[in-house]
C-alpha cells in the first residue's frame, strides 16, 4: 500500500482526496442520510409506531 504525500492532491490512486469534490460529496451524503432518518422517524410518529 502506498503512503500518500500531503502535497499530492492530484493523485488518481486514492479514493478519498482532500479536495472540493470529496468534501462536497461527503457533506451531501451526510445531509441525505439525515433527511432519510428524519423521514423514517416522522413516518413512525405519523403511523403511531412510537
């Protein structure tokens, strides 16, 4: 396994890089997961499961 240099932001060998696209993707996925969890919880309240 290769060790990544901190200055090497353009390498194609790594899935997660410290760039705008990775940060946006991680933030977007986190927000979508929170919305899905909230929707499931609200559905449970609406149908009196909780």
